[in-house]
């Protein structure tokens, strides 16, 4: 299940519950296409996040100007970085506080 809300600073917050696999990645990619690339996005992953799901959505995440990702293991963060997703962008700190 995925839920999209607006955070306190106007950012889009997407909460991903349950298994994040390729089907869930396709749904997330569809939602990301609806949000302009310059809009800040916070992704909050729940329990089970499969590497193949992350790989399927990495290209869409890499195009975001302001992205915060929560709930991933160090291994999963490394996968995203390897696939071109910048997780240490300057605006990350602004959104996280």
C-alpha cells in the first residue's frame, strides 16, 4: 500500500507499506511522474523492500531535485547510489528537520 500526503513544508510524502517489489515500483514510478521533478519528495519505506524494486525505480528517483529516502538499510542505500541516485543532496537536511 502507498499513501501520498503533503508534509509540513509542502513536500510530497510517499509512505510505502508492505512488500516493495517490481509491481510496487511501477506504481511508485507512476506517482512520481505526476509530481514535478523540482517538487521535494520524501519516500518512507516500510518493512520489506526488495533490491529489484529499488533497481526498477532508481532512474525515476535519480531525476528528482529534492529527495529524502527513509527506512532503507545501508545495503539498499548503496544500491541506489550505485544506480545514480544522490541521497546526500543539500536539501535533504532541510526536509529531514
